[in-house]
């Protein structure tokens, strides 16, 4: 049974805005990424998961609990980072986190203290005067401090510098090893590629594709950039039986797309050519989804 199940979820705001007949299932202990442009419907889905919105039709179920009717019970299981952070009225971050600890009934703060060090968090500042990055770190800490079974994260690294983003990815991978179930929206493809088991692409409130990240990393179709030492060799190679995606005559370069089954043929052929270099162009999750996105746009 899926641990998180979204069935035929529809929330229609009018003028084509909202989410429409969305279906997703996520297994326990998996990390699921949710990507799409601004306004695609990512936050709307997350707000239904948290029980903040009532769907026009369809359901969200988490651990057997209904996202709308059982939302109070569900919130006890979930660590949540909202897309737009608005802290309650507390003079300092320390005071806010102390109140959070009381609500969660935390007595053992050893896990929380480790998180403070990892995030390099200084919660003593006035909440209203914190930098965007410090506010984001405070929100991350508040979501993690109770060591919840489920994490629902809406653009969690907004405002973080690259080093802290990398630290956050490490934290997520640690949480994953503990068996946590994590649902994360992001516009950072690299971030989801390094943390998620599966990633879904949403556009205009509709699900376009779901892909296992392992399938992208081990894609059997590869691209290589090859530069030849002379114009003559470059031109001679153009007649070889390979799929050339890009020609760069001024640099004597080609980019070819090739299946794993034909790799040996490529390297046997290149033995007859003096080449300057050959480099594999890594196929990424971003490449995959951009291709799907463009294909979908072409059919509109």
C-alpha cells in the first residue's frame, strides 16, 4: 500500500489555475521530488497534503489518514517547511523554537542540538530582523527538530547559499537512511536528482511525467562531444553512421547521440581519426524534464 496517495485531486481556481485530476503514490521510506515552474500547482498540492485546503474532488491520504478530515492528527506526524515563511509573534528565534519544543513535547534535545550545528543556526536574533537565509534555516530546524516520520518540504532551500544547500542535501540523505518519507518540491533539478528516488513534473496543474532518478543516471542513450584536430577529419566524420545532434564547424566539433549498444562501434571508428578530445555530456534529470516539457508544449 502507498504511504502517501493522491487520487484524482482537483482544485479549480478558475482561468485554468489550480490542479486537475492529479494522481500520485509514494511508498514509505522514499524521497519524492516535485518539480515545475512557478504557478504550476506544486504549493497547492502540498497545502492539500497538509490539510490547509479542501479539494473540489479527489483525496489525499497519508498513512491511512485523510488530508482534510484527519489533518490535526496528521500534523503530529509531519515536519513541514512552507513555501512562504511567516513566523508567529515571538521576540527571538530562540523563543519561537522553545515554544515549538513545548508543543512537540520534546525533552531530549540532543537531536535538535546536532541539527543546530549542521545548519550553523544562530536563533538568538530577532525573528523579524533575520536575513532570508537565517529565516529559512530556522524554518528547516523547526521542521526537523521533532524528528518526525514524514517531511513535507515546499522549496526548502530558498535563500540558502550553495554551501548550506549542499549541507541540506546531506541532512536529507541522513533522514532518508533513517527510513523517513520525504515529499519535496523544488525548482533545483540538481537538488532533487541527488536526494530523490522518484521525481514528478507538474505543468499547468497537470501531471506530465514521473521518473525514477536511477533511470536518468543510468540512461542507455548517451551524448558525446568530439573535437577533431583538422577540418578534413571533422568533415570526414560527418559521413559516419552516427546521429549527429550538433555541428560546430569552426571548432571542428560534433555532438553525437548514441545508444550504449553502439559505443564499441564509435570507439573503433575513432581509431582512424586524430582527435583533440572526446567528452561524455552527462544526461541529467533537467535534460529529461526539459525534453518532456518542450514536447508537451509542442502539442498544445
